C-alpha cells in the first residue's frame, strides 16, 4: 500500500482509520471509494486535500464534483482518478519528487476488447490496473502476466507456443516463438518447467491451465515449491 508517513492533517499524522479508507480507494479506485476519500487532507502542509492534489497533477480533472439534493448525493463523480494518477498526487502532496512514468495498454487475456494500463516509473517500479495485480501481486512485489508481457516486449502480440524437438523451453527471438518440448505429460518436472516458462513469458495461469490441461490445484506457488523442493503437486 502507499506510504502516508509524510501526510499530515490538522491533528498531525493520519489516523489508522483514515489510512484504511485511503487503502480501500487505492485497492479499488471507483466512484464510491473516491467519494469517501476526496476530501481527506494528505498534504505534508496539513492543508492539501486528495482532490486538490489530483487537480494539481491532472489539470483536466473536474474541479466540480457531484450534485446533492437534501444532503444526499444525486449524481456520480464525472471522473475518478486512476491508481497511477492517485499515486502521483499523493507524492506531489507529500512534497516528493515527481517521477516520469511510461505506460502501455495491454489487451486482457480473458475479456475481449478490454485493455489494462501497465506503467513503469523512472525508479523501475511496475504497476498494472488489472485485478490480479491489485489484489494479489501488489502487496508482495510481484508481477502479473501483463507486466511480464511488457517487460519481454510482447505488448501488441505474443509469440505462439510451438512444440518441437528441444530439450527445454526456450524463446526463439528470430522466429518469434516460444518453443517447448514435444512431450512432457509423463515427466512432472519437465511439465512444471514448461508451465513456469509460459507464465514468465506473459501467459496467464488460466490460459496455461487450458493449454496444458493441468488441474486447478496446481497453483504457481505449488509448482514453484515442487521445482525447488522436489515435492509433488497435489
């Protein structure tokens, strides 16, 4: 989760309750969570609100929020800051150096026509908008398959998987194909190596399960343990 140690309000450091509310927004940036945190003071100066910081970072962000009737919100926010904009706003409000960020749009492997934004800042920090990275990989410093695709240069297209006469999985840059051994079904270690190879080169676990016909109980963590400790997956 983001670091709020340099944020201050009129009472000093942010309370655990306020931090939890901010964490909920960063975990799921949407109309509801943004409405809950937009007025929170996050600046090191003790005055700057989250909304003011976002407007300072993104000059196109609405300066007018929802409308209210009888103290009840009747419309949604015209726009909600995405994760990267929110992080930049937090850093700006805390007086930290603004980092240059490069972004890529990577197609979803499970939702047709859906794209996720992958970003990398100048310090080498990767982020992705996809739920898998947000809910699982972010807190452990891991990478989703969208980030891996960008890191290997497979943004617009991925190399096909070709079964051929190779001893171990490899990426043939000249042919632009992922080459895997012809038969590994009866060799659990070899099959596990193929699975980890495909995951590293940007295929999702769901895709690998379908391609390799492996059971759902074979998770990436269990396969890693199997390869490192020679413990058979369930």
